[in-house]
């Protein structure tokens, strides 16, 4: 039985779209591999041996794999925090401060809650506090963009400095323990590590926040592709003027996109605060918010792609520690930058933003 003509004619276009989506990522990974080969050879090492060592130190043992999962957990949240505003035509560079604010609010809530409060009650309260902290930071550039047309890139960059400095001051002046720069340990809301259920992960920081990260990716996919609000957000990102002509409030969509992105980044803070150390510590984000930009771009701004990209960058990060004995860890940082640059130039949303900035500069 033959296929209907219309179905046959649609197959090439579907294959073409899939190829256009995967080709830039594959090309970026190939470029990174070639650059990595030259770097490894320049240190007098065998590329094959170094890559094997990297895989053995990450996916090849339970501890390394647990560390990959731990690092990927936060990257999923920060990747989503960048991807959702980018779908609306906005570049959220503030995931670092949003992540930090969320972690601080979760720690503060965990400190004030009574010690005997069951986890089934305490964890959602701390999670809501983290989301609220990140959302408030994300809403500021969204509101300024919607009301005054302020550049969200500049505002989020400046907010990173302001929020991080403010929280560090609060911790050092009011909440620090002895001479350290972290808050007291939380009394409620701790999330168990994977090692508590799977002893093979002993010593790893991996914890059950990974389940929240996967749930967030599923929820983001449903929101973007199955709801009216998600459709409006994507329409604004594609063509704001046409979306507004169709009855969509562009300013409101910008505000909601930045607020939602901030909330997701804020929830990412619980990975360290509730699942690992059980306190807020200065500098715990360690650039994870900025790396979320790379995760979003490599994941093509799709929630499922972001999960895979987060695992990729987490593997590179942990792998850098595994190969540090034979090549400098900075080599992995270079490979990360190469992948990011190669993919960023091919992401449609980034191309539209660049064209818009170029037009503004020449007009």
C-alpha cells in the first residue's frame, strides 16, 4: 500500500529541518575535537589516550558519573533560564545572579523553618523561596525592557554585580559562621544525596535535585509547545510586530519570559544549598550561570536538547579534573568556548538578535 502523496512530499522537508538542526551542533563538536587534538599533541600526549582518560573519569565510574549528574543538574536550570527568554527574543545574561539569589533565599528559608518540619513540607517551601528569589531578579530587566525598552543584556550584566555584591555583604556582615563566608546550616529542607539510596555514588555530590531538573525540562517543553502562553512567547521572539498586531502583549510577554527564566535559575540554587552543602556560600555558583548560556545555545533552546547539552558540558567540566594529570584543565575550558562560539553563530534566535543590533547601529 503506497503512502499518500502529501505525506511523501512532506518527508524531504522534515528531513531537511532535522538536518539543519543537527548539522551546526555536529560541526561544532567536530571543530572542538580537531582543536582538542592539536592542543593535546602540543603537550606531547596522545589524543586517544587523553579522551579515554576523560571518559573513564566521568562515565566510567560511579563517582565520576555522579559528579557529572551533579554539575548537569544546575546547568539544566541555568540553560532553561537562558533558553526561555531567548525564545522570546531576549538574551538573559543574568542567570548567575538569579541562581545565587535563589540559593540564598532557599538557605534563608531553611534556616528559619523549625528543625522538626517534615521534608515533604519544608522542601516545597524552600523551593518556592528559591523560585521567588530568582524571579524577582529576573523580573527587573523584564520590566525595564517592557516599560522603557532598556537593553536586557546591559541590565542583567549590571545586576550580576549588584546582586552578588549585596548577598556577599549580607552574609559577611549578618549571617556568616565564625570567619567563613557561608550561612549557618539549614535546619529543614535538606534533600538527600543519591548515595543514600545507591551506595555506589558514595562521595559524590549528586543528589535528588536531578529529578527536579528533569521535571523542569519536561514542564518547560509543555509550556513552550503545548500552551497558548508558550505560543505567544515564541511568536514574540519570531516577530514582535506581527505578534502585537495579532493581539499579543509584547511587553507582558517579555516580562513573563524574564521572570520565568529567573525563577528557573533560582530553583537551580537548591542543588548546592539543599542537596549538597546545606548552606549558602559565597561564590557557590562558580560561573554556572554564565555556562548556562552555552548550554542553551548548544541545546538549540529546546528543553530536551538542554538536558543533553548540560550532560555534555558537565562531562567536559568533570573530565577536565580527570585529565589534569596529563594536560592542563584549561584545555577543556578552551574546548567549551570553541563549541559555544561555533554553535552560537548558527542559532536562529541569536542570528535575529545580531541582525537587530546591526540594524539599530546603522540606523
